[in-house]
């Protein structure tokens, strides 16, 4: 990663998005303390709702909403969506009430809308039986969301390890605007701080990236982590405009505690959807997400069982062999095939065994030194090891995976799986090494202007490791750890044999 790119990403991560102190213009907001006292309100509240914020807090609130608020959940992030909750001289309003990070209540007001694209039944997700069927279902979900939102472009944006993202499904209604399908985008486009906010909210709406925001008035700094109306980062507003987009809508897809993907909708015009329509889409996305997690969990269980079975069958075969050479040959052949690698190495004290393509011995010494001194994990895998070894070491090995096993005598043995360099092409949405292309005179940083297809020839990388590599390595380690009492000559009980 270039220093320019790294600096841009660092600046993005430092931006405290939840403390922007402003909201978007398509709604208004008041915040009440846990004692139901008004602490903050948006500067557009009177003009948008026709209500004085203090009068509303003291009279209208106490008469109409306060009984419900007393029974409101104390769980941070808990929210309720009320349709046609209020009528004023300015019209009808929908209301979202959310329990904030400091136990406050966030009340957000939106014009009650009736105009929305025709509703159609969502696709059925009961047939998510395995990972191979997921892509078809993702495409069905994206097509359905495009239909019921009316947005011009809808993408399934899959996050990759390291934070980069790739568009793996897309509907684009305007052919002249091109396609992002298959393009990769750098982590700086959606930095970690933004991904964490996506996880905490059911959707993110940006109604108009060009619109001025409205300040939030109050004596303290308000935390808008759980606010639908939180203002748009100036950097992201420019990013959207550079893409030709004026409004966006995103729904998070989670895997455990991490953001796995985004369903991201874009339009070159300013637009919002009725709160009820957003809620209806959210329910469908939640159902897809629940079934997706169940499928992934089932797949992982099957994978663990398969790894354990295959490893145990291999170890049983080793036990009937009496020569170290035969045992190592069988084991190494199994590893080369099972993990699709080019070379394997077993290293323990004075014993070193290898198989597969030849490589430079200092490579293992340096990998082992890094593993001991700089990696606290039991396993690792990298498709680029150049930063782990000396620049003076010339080698055709580019990727490595490894695991460490605690032997009975208290020493560590290491198993390394190696892959050779493979020149690869990555198709990016714009040059990822040029996120800053101009200085706008205000922000000091701004995102790149071009998102056209940009092909990078990657040197110094191996074939990418599969997504289940960590799980497979950990399971292999567990089985090998248990096998220290088996009759395997080079894998001795006390670590002293053959040394």
C-alpha cells in the first residue's frame, strides 16, 4: 500500500462520523435524556415539523408519547418505527424512536410518504441449502430490491479479507453509466469506522449528497451512532458525486460480529423512500441474512467434520508404516494435495523435513523467526510474505501458511505450507493507489475522481488462500496435537527422537 493511500485511509479512520454534530435535511431530530428532558434538537426542527422543540417536549410529548416511552427498552440501539405518528400544520410524520449510546432517546421525524414503487413479493430463501446456491440468491435479492426501491443501480458489495470489497452481483438500469460487476474497491472506500456503524443500524440512507446539513443544537456533543439522519461525511459526499451518485441506500449483511457485505443502492437523483417501505425491505434482508448465517454455520460444521475425518484417516495410514521416509512421503503428499500447495516443511529443533518444489533454506529460517517473534497466533496464512523476510533473499515462494504445535517436551514444532509466486490481475474500480487526486481547498483530502476499470498486475503474490484456510489449519493442528502419542517416527512424543 502506498504512503499516500495509507495516509488517506488513516485520515478516514480518524473521522468520528457519529459525532458529526449535524443531520441530513430530509428529517428533523430531538434528543431526550433518560429523564425525558430535551438535550438536543436540529436547527431545522421548527421549520420542518411546525413544532417548537421545547413546547413539543413539554406538552405534546407528555400527552401523546410519554406513556409509551416509559416502557421503552433500555437496550442500546433498540428502536421502534411509528407510521403516521403525528399530524401538524406541516403534514403527517413518521417517527423513529431509538435508545442511544448514553441511554438517551433519539426521536427522528420524517414526512409521511405514500409514493413508492409498486410492491412485489420477495424471492423465497428456503432453498439456501449450500454455498453453491448463494450467488443465484444474491442476484435474486439484488433484482428484487432494485424493483421495490426504484434505485438505478443496486449492488451486492462483498467485503474481502483486509477490508477491500468486490461487487459480486449488480442490477444497473442505465447502461450508459457502466457496470461495477466484478470490480474491486480498496478498504479506504468504506473504512472500518463506517463499517462498524453499518453493523449497528438496519439501513443507511443518504437522500442528497449535495444538500446542506442541519446543525444539532445542544450544550454537549451528541452521539449519533444510532441515528438514521446522521449527516454525510464530507469525504463521502464528494466520493458519491465523483461516482455520479446523489443518493444512496444500504442494507448490512452480517456474519457473526462482522460486516460481511452491503446491499448498496445508488441514484443520480435525490430520493427517499417511505419509512414503511424501508422497514419492509429490512425484514426481507434480515430473513436472507439469518438463513445465510445458518448456511455458513452448517457449512463450517461439515467442513470441520470432513477435515477431522480426512486427517484421522491419513494419520491411521501413517501408523502402519514403520519407516520415517515412508511416513513423511505419505504425509507430505497428502498435505500438498489437501491444501493445494507447492511445498511443505516440518521443522522441530534439529529435524527439518521438506517435500514438493525446492526452495531456499534461509526462507524457512526467516519464516520461523517471524512466526516465533512477531505472530501470537497458532496459525497464519499470507499470499504475500515479502514483508516478512529479508529483501536480500531472492525466492520464487510468495505465499505461506503455517501452524505451531506444542510438543510434550515444551518445545514448538512448525509446519509450513508454501505457494510459489503467481502473476495475477486484479480489476479495480479506479486506481486504488490514487485515492487523493486533488485538493479541494477545504477538506485537505478528497477521494479519487475516476472509478473506471483499472487493471493491476500483482507481483510477489501467490494464489489466494481459500476462505476456510484458517479453520482447516486450526483443525489440522488440533488433530496433529492429539497424535503425539501415535506411532509416527518423525513426530515423537518427547521431541527428542531423530534429533
